[in-house]
C-alpha cells in the first residue's frame, strides 16, 4: 500500500452516462427538494472508464424497479450521509484524501448523469481515485452492509470541470461503475442530490446573515470505516450567503475544516422553517444544499494567515473557518455536461 500524504492541492474530480431514476428510489417529501436514489454494487472491482459514451436509458432499467420494494423514508440527515463519499486520489504510490457527493446532472425526464462532485484540486493530484460504495439489499432499497471498492481512472473524457478556472469545482460521471457492478451481479445503494436542492435565485436573499449548517465529510480521512459513513459537523455561516464574499460566489463558514474535508457539501437543514426578513411567510422546512467546501484559512507558526486549498498542515493553528463555493455554481457545471451530451449524440 502506498503512503498517505496531505493533499497539496493547487490554485485552482465523468463521461456521459444516462441513468434511469426508477420508482421507489426517490421522493424527498418536501416541496422544492428532489432526491433520487440509484442502483448498482460488491467485493473489490477495478473500474477503468473507457472512451465510449453511453446515451439513453440503462438496459433493463425500468424492469428493475419491480425487483425492490420502496424503501422506508429517510431523514434528510440520513440522505446527507449516504450521498457523501470518501475519495482517495492516487499517484506514484502516494494517496491523497478528500470528500465528494453524488449528484444527478442534466436531468431530463427519467434520465440524468450520475456524478460525484468534488474540487478540481482533489483529482488533479492523482491519476485515479478510489471510492467505497454500499451494496443494496435484495428486494428492498436499503444498504446491505456489504461494500464495494471501485478504482476509477481519471481521464479527460470522464472529467467535467467548472468552466471558470477560478471556481474549484468539478464532477466525475460514474454510470460505468454502476454498469460494471451490475455485470458482477451487484446493485448499489446511494442517495444523490440534484439541482432542486440548490436554492432558487429569488430565495438567496431571504436567508439570514447567520444560518445553521451541517457538513458531512472526511476530515483527515477519518470515517466510520465498518459502516462506510462520514463524520458530520455542525456550525454556522460566517458571512451572508447572498453576498459575494470578496467578490466571488463564495461564503465563509464557522466550522472546523481540515485536509480531507475539501469537497464536502454544506447543508442548511432547519426543521419547521423560519420567518424571513424580506418575506411575510416561512420557507416551510428549510433543507438546501448551500455550498461546497474547498479551502480554509489557517495561521502559520510565524503568525501569517494563509488560505490553504485544501486546508493543509504546516505548523499552524486552525482558525475554525472554511470557504465554500455557493451551490448556484453547480448550474454552469450542469450546462457543461449538457453540452457534452449534445456533442456526443449521433447526428
């Protein structure tokens, strides 16, 4: 096994696959929030993503819906932990740890591109990434306790970068992983976000200056390895989410951030809703994907404040702060994926 190192990052993690959203896999049960589960699974498999592009529905996708009963409802916190995955990027025997989360892009009807969202710097440090996935129980859409480790070669044809080089955000489409698992006789369990989790433009200014947030992830790579689940931290927004922090579509969070946390989803979950300062009615229960962590300021031994991307260890004191990219930046990433689909469609 290669040695593990801190992710050095840089200044600045696909292929097009269409997955079928099958009955019984989704339904968040809250207005404006769409949650879609997925399938696929088992032992250790090496997945090498090739050049060919998959378009259209998965073979036999609709029929598979009859094989599993609808799963019991999950809480939003459960959805958060089952949509978040540990990423281990590898190169030349060294490994670098980070966080990603499942998301459906380019959703059209019952099809979409299932991807793992993370930071660009997470995948640029290596040429392949490994991820541990849950195998689904037979007959019901729940995790079985069996795990599958997949190793994905990161090649240009599977990588979707945010079009702005200054935005540290990207996605990797993983339908090939699901297809390989199915060929091995396994079905996977996961939860995924989609753009319905992103606040509409008109609602950003309704958020308060301070909001309670949660952030599932893998600080220093720490996790519940037996159950394959992340750690969850709680905090507050340190700057308003509706103002561009220092002129960028970002905001600060008051939450402990360490190497390995990069790529973590920042989630607002406020049961019961709250009255908003520019609205005379509550926003119902507030559950939104507010942002994606990518960096954190730290104080070095000589007292200098640095913005580590991802948060790194020199000799430093943590400032208990992080910088998150506003989730609205997922929309341009969605457009990149849609354009790729259009380019790959048979003429």
